[in-house]
């Protein structure tokens, strides 16, 4: 059965992966990207104070907030308690998927090979995160996986940007995750809101095309 959040993620086509070395910069990234029209965000656990940031952002009903790089069940439950609506892990961890399912949230578990995709599905993943997508073979790798798993929702991340994101969608990805190419910490730190919003508009324009 498809998780009820998946249609929203498919419609958005892109999830900004917010990974910064400072929580204030992460909050700034969300604010500026939201200004360009993005409303779904993955806040990674590598951001200092990530759980508190998720709680603050999730309080806004106009935003859909998820947690990324979730390493274990305890962290998963803390993120869910803070209001995360989806959990993302770059590897297969059944405990993370179980925690998400118990809370009614969606889970995305990472995989690169057919064996790992099978393991992610067996663990209860709603989405299979293909990571790192670029070094695994790019859109061609996603296309090959889709040939074997035509019903699986794949979300490639890692090396995905505005230029190649449409190729991933054409290869069969349900949606994509874009991190450093969209959430540029140097631009955030120097206050270049125009550049961040322009990058977001580029992504949205290509996705809609």
C-alpha cells in the first residue's frame, strides 16, 4: 500500500536536503527556499540542533518537514516527536522504518544494488533512496533499477542538481533530493538570498518543464 504522503512528494518532484554546519544557516535556507516556492524540506541530523529545528519548522502547517541521515530508532523517535513527517536514512535500517510506520510517517531507506533495494523493501521502506546516485551511475542506474522494480518509488540523491534532475525523473525516479547544489552554505553565510532563490527557481522551472 502506498503511503499517503507519496502523492505530495511526487507532485513536488524535488526535496531540498538541508545540510549545514550551523542551525541558523539551515533555518535561513528553509526561509529563502520557501520564498521561491518550496515547501517540503529534509533536515539532516548532521545539522547541530536538528531536532529542535524540525520542531520549530513543523509547527508551520504550510511546511512538510522530514528528518534525514537518521542513524537509529532513538533518533527516529525523537524526530517524529518533533513533528517529522518522513524519515530518511542513507542505508537500510528496519528500526527506522518501524518507528516511522508506528507514527504514521513515511520512511526512505538507502540502497544502491538490487539486493539492497530488496532489503529496504523487506524492512518496510515506503521509498528507496538511491544514494549516492551520481557515483552509482546516475540516471542510467536508476533506469536499470526501475526495470527490475517497476512499482518502487525511487528518490535519487547525491550529485543531483537542476541540470540533471529532469534526467533522473525521465529515468523513472519518483522525485529527487538536492542538497549542496541547492542549499549552498557559502551563499547562505554571506547573505546572498537572491542566488539561493534563483537556484530554487531554476530547479522548479526545470521540474515543471
